[in-house]
C-alpha cells in the first residue's frame, strides 16, 4: 500500500536534473507544500496527508550507522505530515454526557537508498509515485538493508462535561460544620442546582520505527516508544450566604433596637399592633397611640399599623445586612487526576515472523498489551513500561470577618505507579498524602499523614498480595504563632508530650521555659514528625490490627486538648487518661454508641473523683468556650466510624490480601485510615496511639523515630532547637 504523492513542482525539479554525485549530504533537496491532500485507509480509519513534504539527502541511514564499505551510497529521507481521522483517532471511550474533539497529527517518514549515478529528479518522481508506507506490512518487509519506515503521532483529546455541585461537594461540608461549631453565629446554605465544569485532556503519542539491519539483511528491527498523559481537572468555587445562626442573639439585637426606635418594649409593640384593628380603640391605649403617631410623624390612626410592620421588617433586614457587611465567605473545590504512561521496546523480528497482527499491534499503539502473544516471534532487546496515576483533591473555605481572617483547607493525594518487565511481571508503588491546614487569626497550623507501599521485586500481577510491599508511615504537625503568650506556650508543651518528645510530667515546666525564652521572639513555629520505618511498621501491624477498646480509649483521652478552665483534669496526657479514658472505653464498647454518652460518662467519672467544678463545666459545655468534651464530640460526629475504618485498614495491611491484579486496591486500603491526617484531634490521637502500641511490644522492634523542631526569630537571624529527649538543645538548620 504505497503512498501516491501529488505531482512535484516542475520549477523545483529543474535544478535537480543532476546526479547524486553532485551533492554531499546532509542537504535539503526539496521542501514542498501540498496544495491538495491524499487519503488512504489504515487501521480502520483514514490517513489524510497534508502540509509539507521534505526530502533530505543524507550520507548515512537515519536509524543506524552506514557500513564503511558503502560510503558513497546516497540516502533519501522523506518526511510528511498527515492527519489521522475516523476510528484510528483517539477514542472517546463512550463517555456519557461528555462532548469532545480529537486532533491526532502524525509524521510519516521513509529513509530509502538509491544509486550514486541516479538522476535526482527521476528518483524523486519514482519514489513519489510509490512511496513505501509504514501502514503496509508488505512495504515494511520490502525494506532494503539500511532503509527504514517510521510513524510519529502526537494527539490531543479534549472533553468537557458538567457535574452537579450537590453531588460533588455535599460529603465535604463537614469541614464547615466542624469549624463553625466552635461558637460562630453563622449558618451556611448553598444552591444545590449549581454545576461545576469538568475538563478532561488526553495527550499522548507513540513512535514506531521499522528498519532493516545492514549486518542482518533477513532481520527487521522494531523500535517502539509510547507516552501519554491523561488529565482530569475540575475547579469549583462559590460564595456562601451567611445568616445569624443563634436566634437568641438575633432576637436580643432586634429587641434592643425596637425599644430604641419606639421607646416601648418589643412585647408592648406586639400587643399594641394586635389591638389596633379593634374598633373603637380601647381607652387605655389612646395615650400610647398618640405618642407613637407623633414620634413617627403620622396623622391618622390607620397609618400606624402598616408603618410599625414596615419598620419591624426593615429592621430585621438591616440587622442581617449589618452582620454581613464585613463578611466574605468563599468555598472552593479542586480535583485533579493525571495518568502518565512511558514505554520503550526494542526488538528484532524475522520477515516470516512479522505477521499482520504484530504489525497492526505496533501501529495502533497496542504492542505492549499484546506482546505476550508474540513472544515466540520476536527477540526483545530492551523493555521498559511504567504507568503512574496521580490523584489530587483540595477543598476548603476562606472567611474574612472585618479585620479577622480564617481559612481551612484539606488536601488528599494518592499516586500509584506500575512498572512492568518483559515477562509481564510488575512492581507496584503506592504513595498517599492526606493533610489539613487552617488559619485562625495569626495562628497557622498544618497536619498531614504520609503513607508509602513499595514492592521490591517483580511478581505476576495476579499473585501480588500486601505481603509483597514494604510499608512506611509518617505523621507530621506544624503550628506557627506570630507571638508566644503563656497560653500558647502551654499548648506547645502539651504537643511535645503527646508526640513523646518530653515526659508528661514536664509539661508545666517546659511551658514556663518556653515562654520565658521565646516571649520576645516573633514567628514561633513548632514542627513534629513521627516515622514508622518499613520493618517497624510491618512488625507493629498485628498490634494495630488487633486494636483493643482500652488502648484506643487511652489514646483518645490523652489526645484531648489542654484546657485552662479545667486545669486539674486536662493538665497533661497522663492526667487526661486517668479522668477521661473510662468514658471513651464505654463509648467504644457500646453496641450503639452516641456522642452524648461520652460526656455523661465523663461527668460521672469526674464527680466520682471529686472534680465537681470540672464536671459542672463539662455538663454546661454549650455555654463554655474552648475545647470542652461535648464540643469535641460534636465536631467529630463520625469518631466511632473513623476508628473502625482505621482498624479495618490496618487489618487489610496486615493480612495476606491479594490485589487480584488491581492496583487501585492500594488506594482503597489507604483511604480506610487517611482521615487520621485530616484533623488536629485525629493526628494527636494517632501519634499517641502508635506510641502506645509500640510500647506494648517493648524495645525489640528498634526505634520509633520522633523529632521536633522549634524555629523562632526574624528571617534574617532565625534560630531553631532540635528536640530530643526531655529538653530542647540548640541546633543549626
């Protein structure tokens, strides 16, 4: 199936009437722009030649070195562009509700030999009439030693669709409720009919080169490279309406303004409005009515009731507008999924073994998936095949309230990499990151969980199990404060105790030293990390998978924040375990646990230990500021479910679970416990829980790597302490 090119321009052929002896390569002999296209069938679609045709004289073949005994052989390189259309173009894969356009550009090339005494113009005309084409298996087999045919494709497929806001985002609104549950007078609503645009881009290409070896004239060499990037992106944002959440606060403001306007109580005005329709007007109301008519500038009694109603309605609207005048609240959601594919194959094949099926598999970009069918026909010299999928999600909000600012953001990312060898065996690598960051005023925080699962040896894909992976886990926490006051120093010291960097009994002493040393320093930042190396994580998994309610409850109680209003029972992790762990254990052991049960059990426990004032404050948590137990349970309504999911994830990592050839199983297992990196309370709990579990096994496992760094001071003279043991020591970063 050779290509028949349009006639070459006569004026360009006149200057090429000599032989190839008149030229030395490399030299561009001809560059012609097609005025008309040529179409032929290939791969179930159509190839349309268009654009420029370039012919270059070379002194050696394109894809190999010419032998020394043939220095005078002329080589002609033909290159032309074409468009791949129809079924041969990039498929839309029957995606519903998606529109798209495909544009696949290809470059066809042929490197052919000729005689030194041949006339250049005659050779170009002859080749142009029947130019060999890589789409023809017979043309490939007819290649002479040193000649080659190649195909280079670069394609782009753009797809567009819309998804409903409500379907995409509803499950993430816990982010708002968790944060705004700390006493803000705001409630949120959104339009469920809003839609988010989604753009999918598929970019990729592959290159195939068939060449005839000069040294082995009966052997064809096939070089195959393929790359592709499939990306899905979505960005959605909207303003959220804000209203008064606390009806009592709104009513108090409204009542005060009603009394100021009418110089009567709101109750008196409501009672008067109801009686204005009575005829005749009761005598005891006449003085009040006359005073109101005069105050409001009205002449007739029938004008009074509509005027009062209008003022009341305008007043409610004005209060809401005043509350929102300095408020800006925006929500965003970003989704990005990128899949990359890189492949390289170099093989040799005899003329007899180059079947139409093997030829078609190479041209259609399916050689890798079908190579096992042709193993006996080819000799593979080089092989590399790797596919990676990266998934990123971010969601959060920004809030500006007059001069006060807050933000919150969650990020979730997971990457799966599959590397294949020539025998069809693969190695898998999974890397996950879940993080949460927020800013409240001048305080910035960030927490994250980093997980990695890596195979060290190749295995048949259907035989891969979780036992084939080396596992690593890292927790990290960062808190940045513009200035350090005594309360903040206590919080930092408590964080150090949770992460095992100081002894629990040293919290108060370390807090005092931190405050005395750093109170004049700007920009104080504490960063803590806990790392489970591969052998430690693997040995610890049976303990993590066999989680007891007692150990979970101890970690939950220790993770409760330090609270200045509860100094006796929230002083440090050990004290909190003594007062609150039984309540959490009762909650975790119940058949149908409810968050209120934790509060009630804790109150009972505190009263039994004669902490009556603390018990009273915990009972009255709705009217108390700060991290009261009831508020923490309200902000984590799925606590029991999240802990069950954590245990299930550890069990799946510990079991000899077969992936059944599906690398997404890694992501599904990871997502069982990635919530532990999404919230401050969960990160504190998980860090302490890992240390408790590690302590149960003794020292034979090795070392649990926990580090902390305190940075402080201006950027130009910034200093840092590296925390080891129970006291910080000076450390230069």
